[in-house]
C-alpha cells in the first residue's frame, strides 16, 4: 500500500528510489489516504526544534476510506502533525470524486496548510534549454571523477552513492539531469553531490594532506602508486575539477536566466511544480527559512 523512504539530505538516493516506482491499478474509490498520511506523520524521522520548515503534500483524486477498522483516521494524524509543527498541504486532482474536496480541505486546514485543485494529470511545465546537453556532459564527468578515501566501510558506502549517481545520469532525462546539476552546483547542493571523504575536494579545501593518509585508507585509484605519481594524479584531478566546476557555474547560471525568462512568458500556466514551490516558499518564510530556485 505504501513505500516509505527516510528523510535525508542525500537527494541522489531519494531520486534513485523514485526512478524505481511505477503506478499501476487504480480506478476505484475511496483510497488509503488515512494510512498514507499516518505513516508520513508518524514514521518519518522529522527534525526536532530549531528553525526548520516541515511539510507534507497530500496528493490524490479520491476521498479516504473511513470504514477501515484498523486505520488511524486522518483527524488523529492531523492533530499529531500540528503537535510536531508539520504543515500539511493537500492537492486535489481532477473534477471527479467531488466528495474528496471536503476531506482534503479539512486535512490542510487542520495545520493551516494550503488546499489547491489541479487537473487530473497534474500538468507540469518542463523547461528544456540550449544548455542542457553541455551541462549533462560536464556533470557526468564530474560524477565520474569522484574518488573516496577513509575506512573500508566509508569508501564502500561512498562508492555505492557514486554508482547511484551514475545510474541517475543514465536513466533520467537530459532536462532532469540538468536540474540535478544546477542544484548540485549550488551551495546547498554541493554536499549532496560529493558527500564526505571525497579526496579531490578535501585536498582543494585543505582538509587533508595526501601524504598524511595511510595506504590502507587511500582510494583504490591511487593505491600502489609511488608518492610522486600519486601526487601528480591528484593534482591533475584538482585542475580538471576546478575547470569543470567553472564550466558548470557558467552554464547553470545561463540556464537559470533562460528558464526565468520562459516562466515570465508562461505566467498563469498551470504547473504542478510551480504551485508546490510557491506554497513551500511562502510557508518556509514564516519559519525564517528562505527557499530559492
């Protein structure tokens, strides 16, 4: 009935899981809205305290089953969400199942969230730009250049992350990959792309000295090399990394300007992503959190 993935700042791991999901069946009404909402509120590891914006978007086209005896009704989940400082927003899709509207409005209103109604297909505007292919080229090279040091377990987990990133590069569209690269090239996305113990970045930022790393903690790419060859190899990666990041910064900046211009031309066009982002931006501001695209 549900698939639950933990909240994380590792955007690539989330995206890799989303790529595996396909929707099948359906066609009936009501739906397991109660279960989905209960698990979202109670089974995720929500951050406690601090200047944090926490939100749930409930998206559906039909009302909840209110006849399941074992369900936690949405009224109880909404109370718990309010206690945890979670804002629930609801999006009703399509014009059928009008009996769902009152439920969705009640759910969002319980935590002073937003209620909106969109077309059944939740139409979205996808912006392809002349810069996407070049961004993809440099982004892929950047992902391929990642090398990790540290304990065996640290290296293993980081190289698994790298494999997921390369899988995303292969399976996702050029536009989606360009979006990902734009985020990764931002201040908030930098850690998402490289994670911790990435040798090239740590050398650039003077967080580690190459000659201070013991042989058993070195990346496989440089194990067995002489000290001189090891240094030459890393120095070449540092130069390449800086050049690629400079190219990406120029390209993603130009892409952002292009998309902003296209958005202004299409102002008023229904877009699922634009609606969600506008809601998040407004609500986050009340918590002192600024969201930027």
